């Protein structure tokens, strides 16, 4: 829906209000024509139903208005004596069109002094619940939204099990584009697993004024541009989603509009200069460690390194009972009962199970092991462990379709990429056979142009073009866990209209979050800490608890004083 179409829809709604309520306005003592004047008709209606004028604002906020409209419909019916439960049901089932029946087919009297208080406890509960949902929806859609980190693509900056608060207002809150959607639900209704929204109508892209622009190397939450799945890790028919219902991703913005980005041997360069990462950014790179003495996973973990693929154990007393207990957590590579060899994740065999069944297991030390390390971790590891060598694994260029722009003419990968210019609104780029694959998705999908390629000619909206001017800004997003992150290197640019917000606060952090609730352990040093900032991460949870205790003591003293 364009702005022009939205304006026409708005005018039609005003006409509908007039046709439905003009007579009721007159009965209530107002001019019938006041029902025809946009915005003013809503203000007058609030006076008629004796509700606050600021409710008018809620009627024009997307998503929130879906909650407010039924309330106003029922309040209008009650203001003219239609107080029964059946009247409320008819009002809701008719989507407010019951007002036509009241306006044209029955004689009604305006109840100016009607009691606004709920007549039953259940009525009070419903009213309180609706107000609570409205306030939560406003906060969720326009100010702060909670997110959970489910994958390790930003290790060690953000960890799996970090619970984030994401600011919508830093980069300017994006108004919801999907007009009809369940409040505070993304794309799926929990439990029943069905779609939580209607694809139409779609509102035009609008964003409230921003506090700041996205800065290079900011961590940003956005809608995944390439999202065509209803459920991750499940093969099914392609699903086309509205922008604001695409899956939420969090990455680091390493490239801004107008930047020329390249990656050489895993290092990012912006406009020919090596990109300097913030203090808390800890990019991970793959290394291969060699040691003739064998590499101990236990010692790696003691050194703070747990980002490796597996551990290998031999179990001497395997039996059916032990196997049944372990089979969901191991991969068997040798099923000889006397020499039962298994692979586990980095945490190894579960200690509780080992103790419970007295499992006789020993870890097989391998002479080489693939590790994912930061540069500092690599330097320290050489000093603290008896390694023969530690070699960073760097891919060479090979032509492929796995990485953006997913075209055999390009030989880019995780470690060798670009140079590529990130589009900026208003800037033009030359379009030819070589550059077209880089910008085709932008021109065709994000900026909604009709694209045709006829031999050596590229037609946009049936006109042959040599250059193209971009309509919006684009960004380049990457994970810090460079070889375990699906990011812009796989699917390209992130349009500005996909930006959601800026993670600002970690209010909870749980180690083992994906391993079941029995394995959860709070990371106390991360709870109530900021996402960005210079210096070491600091938890403010202790300060919060202290203030909470002081507040409760003051409340107790105040109550005791009143009692005395």
C-alpha cells in the first residue's frame, strides 16, 4: 500500500464513520457533520462515550488500534443504551457494523450519565487486561523489545542464552507495516504454530525520527532479508513474508552506505583501510592446533576455550542401560564393546550420568584439533599449552554459488571477499553484465522494479538502463564468529527498511540455554550488563538488588509510620 492508497483508505474510513454514526452524534447533542471531519470526529466520539481525548492517539497507532477499536465500538453502543452481553457480541462479530443498526433502525436515547465502572469482577479483569496489553504493545512495538540469542554467530560478543532488550527508538522506531497482526507476536502463534498475521493490507514504510544513525561496527537487530521459511531447519514450500514478519537476526554492521568493503585473509577492510573493531568485539577465526603429546580438551576449557567441534572418548564398560542414557548426546564411531569410541560436544560426557552409572571413560587426546579462537586467545594458547604449532585456516578463492552474489562469475568466500560497494540512497552505480548480479536483488525485490535481461540488454521497467540510482540505504552485516555465521557474505545487503533496532541491555544470561532447563546456569557477570561500551563488561545486577532492598525498606518504614 502506497501513501496515496493509505490516504484514500483513510478518507473511506471517515466516510464510513459518518454514515454509521451521524444520527447518534445529533442525538448526543453534536452536529451530524462533526462525524465527517477527520480526527475531530474521533475527538467528539471520545466526548460522547466519556473517555479521555488521548484515546484518539491510540486509534491511529498501527496494531494498537486493533485493540482499541473493539473497545470504542462497545463503549459507543453502551452510550446509547445497548448494554447487554448480546449487544456486545453483535458489535464484535459485526466488526463494529452493529452501529448501523443502532443509527438507522431503532430509537435510542443518549446515556450521558451512564456508570463507566465495570459491573462485575470479571468485567474489571477484562478491562485491566486490555489496558495492560495495550501498554505492553506500545512499548514492544515502539520502544523496547525483548530478544533471545539462539545461535553462536556473535560469540564471544553475545552468547547463546543472552536475553536482550533492543531499543526501537535509537535508530527511529519503524511503524508496523503489517496492519492486521496479533499483538506482541512475531510471525507465529505459540502452541498452535499458525501464522499470526494477515498478509494484506500492508502499510507503507514509515519510521519515526531517530536518535542516532547506525555506526560502523554497531550490533544491530534486523529482519533477515532472505527469509522464505516458516520454521527453521525444516524443508517446506517457500513462504513469502511481509518485511516486518521476516525472521529477526542480530549481527554486527561492518559496512555502512557508501563504503567499499573487502575481506582479505579474514580481515575486513573499509575503503582500503583495516577496520578497527570495538574493544568488546571478539571475532573468532578457525585454527588448527598440532601437538605430538595430544591436545587436552579439559585444559582448553580451563583456558577459557570451549569453541571446538567435538571430544573423543573410549568407554570400557558400555552396556544397554548406559547407551540408552547417553545416545542422545553422543555419536558412535566404533561400536566394539571392549573399545567403545564416541564423540561428544565440547562439554564432554555428562558428569551426573558418569557418576550415576560409574562409567569407565577416558578422553582420547588427538594430535590435531580444529579450534575457533580470537586473536588474543590464539596468542595466549601458544604460551599456556604444549603445542607444536597453531595455524590459522584461511580459504583461498574458488568460483562458487555458495556466497553472495551466488553466481559462478565470482570467487568469493568467508575469508576472501570483494571489493564491493555498499549502496547509498541517491548514489548511482553502473549496471552491466559484471555488476548486475550484485545489485539485481536490490533493484528487483527490495526496490520493486520489473527486471528483464535480454541477451546483452538489461531492462528495468521496460527501459534499457546503463546506471541505476538507489532509493534507500543498505548495510553490510556480519557475525563475529566468522566461520559459523550466515550473514551478508551469504545473502548480501540489508535494506534500511529491514532495520529493527539496537541491542542495549542484557537483562538475563543463561549458560546451557539450549541444553534443557536442568542444565541452565546463570552467567552472573553478564546479567544486567550493557551490550556496547568500552572496557570490560560489568554487571549492574548487584546495584539493582541493592536499590530494590532500599526501596522495600523505605516502603516498610513509611507503612509503619502511618500505622503508628
